[in-house]
């Protein structure tokens, strides 16, 4: 695979992740009725859910830029861990969040192969 092709794939995957999280955050920030209903079922106030949405947008923007991409990825991964835990705690399906989290990890490792070296201790 050529470097240009790898670069295009990296950016396409990055944009998919960013759009996924930004669209999720938009419902939280704008106070979508379904989103607020879900937040209420979790015991989260509308103001707190709006704050979560703002954090989600900031993390997605950090993820987009290569210089801050790893920080953004780790914030988004932690965010998904919280989403999974919240869904498990309230006996709701958590598989979609688990899939998104796995996809996020895969994209992060593809974008930043040095992380795989740090995690496994082996040269890639």
C-alpha cells in the first residue's frame, strides 16, 4: 500500500470517528428530547448532559489533529468506557458502545502505530 493510500485511509477513518462523536454530542448539547429522556433514565441532569456533550466535541476535535490525536483518542476511549459502564449499570444494551470503542481503538492504532509498540513492547 502506498503512503498516499495509507494517509487517505487514516483521514477517512479519523473523519468517521469525529463525525460519530460530534453527532452524538450535538444531541446532548442541543437538548434533543430523546437524548434528554435517556439522560433522565440514567439520573443525569440536562445541564450535566450538555457538559458531557461539550467534552465530547472537544475530545473529537483533539482527535482530528495529529499533534493532539493521541490525547483526543484517550479521552474518547475513556468516554466510551463510561458509556459502557453506565449502560451496564442501568441494564441497557451496551454492545453498540463496545463496538464503537473497539473501532476507536483500531483507528487509533492505525493512526498512531507507535502506541502499539508502547503497548506490546515490540517494534512494528
